[in-house]
């Protein structure tokens, strides 16, 4: 488990919180919720905790295969400059650049 977690706040500044500070912050936020909202948040948190691997859907087999293919292309020099990609994109989809 990470020792510190960065907590981004609305003004784009951040604070570094240790585990005890995170728990206290969560408690305070939960304590301020009305009952209906608390039940919804509680359900989401419990579902997240009970999920064997909460991020397993982030890299589906299809995404992993696409990333592996892209990395292999990169290793073999099959790459394009950003400018070239942007030029072809603007030619193909001019309505996106109005």
C-alpha cells in the first residue's frame, strides 16, 4: 500500500495525506452527508472494497492486445510524427477543426 496519497482539491493545489489523514478526511466527508446520499456512497464503497480487482476492466484483453501491438510497432520504427498525424486528421475530419 502506498504510504502517501496525493489529494487534488478544487483549486488545483494539492496536499499529501498519510493513511490516518485519509481515513479522517473520509470520515468527515461521510459524516456531513444526508442519509439518502450516505446510503448511495456506502453501497459504492462496499462494492469497491468487495471487488476482487477493482481495476480489472481498465485493461481488457482487446485494449492490452492493441497496446502490445502499438509497442511492437514502435520498437520496429513504425511511428508517425505528431505533425503528420494532425495533418492527416485535419484532412480526414475537417469539421473537427473549425
